[in-house]
């Protein structure tokens, strides 16, 4: 899961930053109308003032301060970053509070993994992360490599190599007649969320799991390794939570309830009974430590697509390599500190526009997440300049610095659960986790916000000239050079969407892995996530620090400045809109494409007994038609838009399953259109109730979920139809 920093140009150079092209410049006389505004010229003038404020040098200073010490959630150093952000919020004129939650998390006490067979071969890990001349690696506060949410445990067993640990990988082991029961399963990072790897191994009877980073995925196979290049060095280790967040995120003892400090223990579930907690021990390792383990595995050759970049043929085992795992975890209820800053709306104070980024990191977190924190602080700087000019937003702006994201989206989830009734009137949640790991802009959103996002990027100057939208268009071309990071490092904001409702730059779908999860998938708040990505091989390691960022991510902090502008402009524009600028017609088109794909899958699965998609197809058409009809009204807004906005806000929430219901076996997730995949964890599964039933070949469950989906689409369509 995902933090950041900034410095672009000096303030004297700031105003010579590349201007938007004439047809996109909000100050231009030929400026197009802005959807949702009666007076686009007035809004353009406000946005021009905002865009002038974010400062590269200030962003660099924020990042330097935020990453001067390791600051894992719940530590003294983490509290210091909360105090810093709170002071910057207050300096900007925001009404600011630090909100505490008490959550169940672990710190490592003793972590060791030893190679105990074959005789004569030794490995004692984890080896301390080290390269030549890194200025941050030797701080004694650097936490040893470990996995959040792993139980303590002692296991000694033969090793089986299971590639990425997907269900398909375990199926291949079955076909090879390799039994993982009672074994330590070795899997590599990539393709799915680390907690899913543990979940699948646990389902198959493994005794323990070791997760390592293969140089094929984010090491030397990708390019020069740090410090010569941006990729993972031999001893680099990816820490991270292995909690089963696809069951529910947040504090594992309080699903659906806020983990406030005053909550009595009687209202918590015992941690050992929580569906979020793995039952088998798991720990991460470097490819330096795993080298002799893989080298001494016997058994069949691994399937050739399982071969990594270490210089020998990979085998699957079991044995003769044997590992002894010793994990001693210190689990306690620990305090988190969310920082919440508000600017009260002048007309609609009970309608919130929320923008957030998390602040906690596994070590220093220069890219993940503090590049986002630094950019958010410069967005707040832009809002401060507007406030000085006498501007006040129409709706209440809420800026949030979340804590405990790395442990399981804890700070944001607990806050959402605490404010569920308030969020019924929220207009949007804008997320930014990894703001900058390189130059390639990408975004994910619910379909109703995809065009809004494109329109925002049309007026933001790009770091290298033109607009962000123009740079985004170029990088989205099929022949554009790829700078994408390993997928597990970045959530899903750069993944291609499951469907394209418009022939325009692709905006991805929201799965999980960052703080939009509770807003969208539990409370039905329209959400987006933005990032600027690049070659990033030091995710969740000690090397994700200020030195790496300054050398490889954004040396002059121009991309930090760009992201501050995009992130903040979303919030400013949404807060001031006369009519909420959602596009439900595009939403309906995408859902129709999802249904076409599911229908084809159903025919492949069930043949002559394929499911009847008639009712749900009609509901999707009704939703799309209602979206087109209300868009015509959005483009010609009435003098009093309150009822129109109520219908627009209500449509997303109508896609939630009713209270007390949710996805089968994981009812915390209530959104009928988007959820993290049960076996992906980060990547979105669209129309998840239907598609996951198809995955299991369960026709009866699929029929039930088609009916649930049809009902949700009809509710949303009727909500839009209700405005006449």
C-alpha cells in the first residue's frame, strides 16, 4: 500500500512554468465552459490563482522534513509528522484537529529465517539492507523486514516454490503432484496483493510463507539497481501488511465500527477470531537471502513462465532446501493520528468535498506515501492563497492526512466508519497515495468522475510543457515507452480500465490498496486516485528515502508541483460547482460493457444452461438512459440546483447494497459495481458479485448476484429519474 515529497522551481521561476495551451487556459478569452458552472469565467479566475501557488521548493522542504526519520504507524516519529502536517494546515487557515484511533497492530521483536538443509549450505536472514553510500540506511530506528498482521510462529519445513502465489499457480502445483501441505511456501512479489498470497497458501494447507523480491520483477532485470539506478538492490526487502483486507480493511477488531479510544473491549472481536488475520506465519526476504534457497530446490523444473532472473533453473521442490522460520511479533493496541483540516463551506457546509493522503511509512516513505503528503501540503498552500483573496468554497473542503494505511487502510477506514452519516452528503473523495515515482501521469476513478478528471488535467501545466492532459494522451499511446512500476507497488491507478465508455485517455478502475476503499466501497462516495509513476524498485524498503527520490523520481520537484495542482484543483472545482459534474452516461456505458463480458463468460462456463442476463441488461440500459437525460439538465442548470444535486449524489449511493447486505462472505464491501478482487487484493473486480460467482462456477450464486445487481442499477436509475 502506499507516501511522498517535492521541489519544482524556485518561486521566481514558478510563474514561468509552462502555461496551458490556449484552448485549455482558464484565463483565456476562448476558455471553454466548465461543466457544472453557470459562470465559467469566474471559476477560471479562481483556478488561475490556485494554480500559481504550489511551489516546488516548498514541496522539497516538506519532503525532506517528513522523511528525516523512519515513521511507522503508531511511533513517536509518526506523531511528529502528524504535528508537522497539522501545523501546516493551521498556518494555511484550516480548522484543524488530530483524531486518535486505537488499533490492533504488530511490531517485530525477533525475525529469523535459516536454511537448515541441505548440509553444508548456510543462510541466516534477513540480511540488513545495505548498499554503498546511502545516507539513510544505517539509522537504528529502521525497522527490520517483517510483514504486518503475520502471527508469531516457529516452523521448520521443506520449501515449495509457488511463483506469484496465485490460485492458478497452486493449481499448476497440483497438476505437477506437488503437495504444499505442511510446507513453507516461497512466493515472489508481483501480480497480486501479498495478503492474497498468504490466503491462498493457507487455503492449501501451507505451514508458513516467505515472500521475496525477484530481480526479474523490480531488480537488475529491469535496469541498474540502486544506487546506480532506480531498481531494487540485492538486499532490498519489501515490507508490507499481509492482513486479509479483501475481507474488510481497518482495525481487525472492529469491522464496521470506529475504533475510537473510548470503545470498550466488549465491542471488539478477539483478534484471533478476526477474518482479517492470517493463521500462518509469513515474512519477507531479499533475493540476496533467497538465492541459496532457490538454488537448492529439487523436484520438477518450474513451469518456464515461473523462471525469475537468478542465474540457474528454478525448481518447485519440495526440498531438499529446508527453512526454519522464527517470528516473534509484539501485538498491541496502538494509537494512530489522523490530521483533519476543514474550510467551512459558505453555502452548503454540510456537503463535504474530501481530499486525502496517508502519512505513515514502513521506513522513510519518500515516494510512498510522502511524495503525496508534500504535494497535498502544496495543494493546501494553494487553498490558503485563495482564502487570503477572500474566496470561500461553496461546499466544505476537508483535507485528511491518514495514519495506519500501511497496516491495512486503518486511519481512513476508521474515520469513514465514524462519519458514515455525515458522508451521506459528501460530493467526492479525492485520493493521492504515491504522488510521484516518475513522470507518467495516471488516474483511476468511478466512471462518473472520469471526464471530470480529464477536464481538470486540461488546465494544469505539465512539468515538461503543454498540459497534463496532453502529456497523458501521449503516454497512453500504444507505442509510448513504458515506465510503469511493478504493479504491487502502486495499487491500480495505472491499470487499464475493464471498459472504455468514451474514446479518450483511459482512466483506471478503483480496486483497493489505498484510502479511497472505505469511501467508495463501503459508503458510496464517488472517488478518484491520481499518481505520476516511473521506474520504482525500492517500494517499502529502506531505500525509498529522500536520496533515492532526489536522484531518480523528481530531481527538481516539477512533478510534485504538477501533482499538487491536479490534486488540489479537483477539490477546489468540485467544492465550488453549482451542479455536481458527474457523468452517469459514461458510467452506464461501462457497466453495459462489463455485462457483455460477463455474459460471454457465463456462456463459456455453463453452455446451454447459461444465465439469463435480460433483467440486468434492461436495468443497465435504464441507468445509462437516465444518465444521458440528467446530463442534459446538468448542462443547463436551474437557478436552484439543490434537488438536481441531491439526485446526482444519491445515484452512486444507490449502487450500494442495502444495510446489512454486501458481497457474499465479505459483507463489509457493499458496492455492487467495484470491489478489490478476492484473489487480487489490489486490482478491481467489476460487478464483483457476478464475476466472482462465475470464477467459482457457482450458477445459483451468479443468478442471485445478477438479481442484486439489477436491483442496484434500477435504484440508481430511479434516483436520477426522480429529478424532473
